[in-house]
C-alpha cells in the first residue's frame, strides 16, 4: 500500500520544487550529459496518473467476467452532490450520464460505469432495449461482459453499488 500511495503522489506534481529539484509541471526533460535525468517531464506523470487510476477503480477481468473491486479507491473520490459524466461513445460522439450524489463515473470499453455508495454490493447492466440485468455482488456474467468487450452497443450503462466498507 505504501508503494502504491508513493506512485499516486507522482514524480513531482504533488511535490514542492525543493523536494522535486525542479518545477514539477515543467513539460520538458532536462538531462545534462554528466548527470541522470533531472526532470522526467509530464509524460511520466501522465503514465503514473493513469496507472494509479486503473488501480483505484479496480476493474478486472477473470474468466471472461468483468469484476469491480475498487479496494484502493478513497471515499473522498466520490462526489458529494449530483453531477455529470461525459464520455465518448462507440460512434465517437460525446455523451453524458447523470451521476447521483455519493457517486463517481468513468467509461470502460466506451460504456459508462457509475460507482455509487449503497448498502449492498450489486451491479446493474442497462441495455439499449431498456431492459436491465441485476447481478448480486460486484461482477457481471460472461455474456454481458462479452457484449461490453466486443463493443456491440447493447450495454449502455453499468451501475455498481458498493458498500462504503470497500473504500479507504
């Protein structure tokens, strides 16, 4: 956990210039001939931020099933009030999904996923035809997962209800 949090603090964006040895948001690499890299630049920071986000969101695939296990996600990452998630759909168009309070959103294979804090662990998949499938726990069956992976457009949203005890 300590190493994970170190990565989350980044190569410099969250550090003072005195600690980092340079201005942390300078986008250029500075590598003098006589010393190692003095400033890795923003590329490394972006990679670290992406890796940290993937770890925090806890989306895994096991035996062809989507599993939502955000064991590194902080409670403070959830919006206190309602909001909106914007994402790019399968047709490369910007869409939006409303987020309730105590929720956060992201997209996976261009399907919006909403995490919300609730009293039980349940996943609901909403389909293009207006139907929904409910899965007890935090995973989705192989059939529904396959539709997401193949980007068929049949699954239009996944809502994951999580107990607060799963979060840090």
